[in-house]
C-alpha cells in the first residue's frame, strides 16, 4: 500500500531546524566532557537496535491517534522553556519527549512501546544537569576516599581521612571531582547496556549486568586510589600523581570490563541457556 510520506519529511525537517543548534552543542559536549565521550556511540547503537528489530516493528499495527498530541505539546513547551531559559538539559530532553509524542500520534501506542528501549538508549547520551551531577559526584568522592582510607592501613600505609582528603605520611592525597569515578561509572554503565544487548537474550540478565556495572565501577575507582596511595608512599609522588594516575584509569576500566564479563559467565554457569529456554 502506497503511503504519502511528505508529512513525515516535513516533521523531520522541522525537527532538524529546531534542534540543529541543540544537537551541535550536545556533540561538542561529547567531545569536550570526558564523562560523556561514549555519547558518540549511543545514536549509532540506537539505530542498530531499530534495524535489528525491524521484523518486530513491521508486525506492530500502525494506528494513528490524537492521544499523543498532549505529549507533543509537552515536548514543544519543554523545548521553549529550555531554549529561552538557557537550560541545556531541558532543551535536549525535550527532543525525546517530542519524539515519543510524534511516534504515539502517527504510529500508535503499540509502536511507542516497541521502541522504548532505543529511546532509553538515547537518554544515556544526554549529560545530567549540573545540580544533579554534583549530587552524584560528591557522595562518590566521599565514598571512594573512605574506602581507600579503610584499605590502605591493611597494606602498611597509615592514613588520616578528612572528607575527600587522604593524608599520607608523605603528602596529602585529594580525591577530586574528576577522581570520583563518575566518568568510569557512566561509560561502564553504557557499555554494560551494549554488552547485555549483544550477548544476552533475557531482559532480567541485561538489567542485572547494567546494575552490576555501578558497584564494579565504584570498586575499580577505589582500587585506583589505593594504587595511587601506594605509589605515593613507596615509589615517587610526582610519578604517582602523573603517569600512574592517568594510566591506571585505563587499566582499571579494562579490569572493570573483565569483571563484567566474568559476572556474565557466572550467571550463565548458574543457569545455562538451555534452562533459560525451559523457563
């Protein structure tokens, strides 16, 4: 059956016109903010998920409805509020709200439900607002410093812990915002979602892998701080805070990926795929 696609082309054009500058600033933030460098991969992965589930999407009945109009209006209101209020997060999140409303209006609620996962994936590419980001990073700073201060004495390094500062016999070691672990946490969580989609077929295990990435990232960051403290105490403080501190970040991230893989293997050993099908 032939369909008239000009309304969809017009809507796509309007979306590009509205969000061109918003998208440009978002891409710049992916490049400029190390915490969100994974954002470059997110849109391509979302498109792949849509393509991979094309057979399922084709089977969903298309039912245009006016029920999605309130969501469209809400998206327009949020983008106006974000642009004129100079709030980047609102401007960006409005695209997903508007996209959900358009899908609901033109294709029906069933289609919106079918594409819920790709839309969630796009959410991972949007940086948190600063007020939320700070509420996450500061507790992580304190927890990482507390955990490192607890472990270092067992390794022969006496410490005095005050807030996010670990005082060693040689020097003070400050757990700064960049060392809170939020960078590895965001990247590892996103990669855990990718990993679960490609290598696991059950939704429950995909969710477990994604959630497990959080404590794994926190533990890896604490281990990195412990390693830095050991190098400061027993090696060279300048090299420990320079080369080792930067290089250990990559090493611990790779170790985190290995831990995620081992957890997945353990899950499959406990309940093999054959048993999953039986369930």
